[in-house]
C-alpha cells in the first residue's frame, strides 16, 4: 500500500502558479493521500473549493475534508465579491482507494497571537477499510510559529490517538440510528506537515528522546518515524523549500506509524522533483 502526504500550500507551486492538476499528477499511484493547507473560500486562490476540485481529480477515490478553521468571508481588498454565504475554511484532507468508514477532526491546542497569523490547526482522522483490515490514518498540520505550541499539540494528539479505542472514534452505539458500528483499529499512520525538524524538542515529544545506551526504544503508545525505522534519511534530507531562496531547505514533513506496522514498512522517500507546492510529497510503502 502506498501512502502519500503533501502540504499543497493552497494550490500554489514553487513558481507561484495555482495548479491542482499538477498536484494530482504528482500523487498518481498513491492508495491513501493525506493533504494539508486545503482551503475553501480563500481570496488568494479565487475562493476555490479545493476539496471538491481535488476530489474531482481523483474520481475513483473516497475522500473527507476536515476544516479546522472556519470564518465568514466578505469582499476582499481587491473588490472581488464572493458568493453570499462563502466561508474561509482551512484544513486537511484524506483520499483513499478504499472506503473511509468514519472520520473526525481533532482540534489541536492553540494560543492567541498578536500580530502573527495563528490559524486553528487540526488532525483529520480517517478509519479506512484497507485490504486485510481497517487502519486509522491521520492528516496532520501543526503550528508554524511556536515550538512550545507544537509540543502541546503533539502531546494532545498522541493522547487522543492512544485513547481512540476507549473513546470509540467518531461514533459508537450506531444501532440506535440503524448504522453499522465502525471498526476501532489499533494500528495507525500519522502523516503531515509537522513544522518541526528531526530530533527537535517537538520531534522527541512525539517519538521519544534518543541517545543514551539504548537509543530510541520502540514502545507501545509511542509513534515510530517511518523514515528513521527504514534508515531512509539521507544527508541534507528536506521536504520544504523557500520559493524565494531555493537554498533554504528544511525537513518538516513526516510519517509516523504504530508499533504494529513497523515490521510492514517497505520504503520511504520524498519526491523533490515535484514543484506543485513549497513542500514536497512524502511517500511511504507499507506491506498489505
């Protein structure tokens, strides 16, 4: 199974051009796709409904959109008037070849800023009926400004991921509404733009601290970095590039998996040839 994650920067590429078709082309062959910075009603891309437009690029896929931020929109400074009732929505998306049985968006902790944008961030959870049994997939986008805020967000996220079976996901007792009971799988894949660098304090808050005699020890309840498990980090590995200065690069995007999936990891790579965003698609292959 091929999993791909891509922060698509509202549809704008390294060349500043809005082009969802080339974003879709760069994701061909993916079975499950996690997207971040998907918008609706955003003046910068002509108030496009990116969720619907991306879904149209993948007509045979199931999909869900989790807008963490949702705000009423008036006419912008350029005088363009959106359709009445338009809302600016900013969030994550998951697309899958297989049915998405249930979904919810976890709203991550945030604090009020002064003079610097701080959008509500979220983790969109999708329970997917992959061959061989359901798994959970999370499309995640963390705060871009504050390491302290990212630590709080990751602690919150990991707590809810581990409490999933006890919480019951998005619904339990569905028989009361004549609905089937969604499965509650223990295994999960967490993909997205974490806005953190490898071995940063935020990274260690999720993956556990490294170093010492035994290094980073895999533990139930602690997600495992797929790239690290596969020794796929190369020298100067990066997943983001500054459009104004291509020499400025950072590794900000990740795939973490539950301990139960580590033995099934096959490969991991970053497609730095794609130019559809300031980030690059991250690919992980997991044995079916």
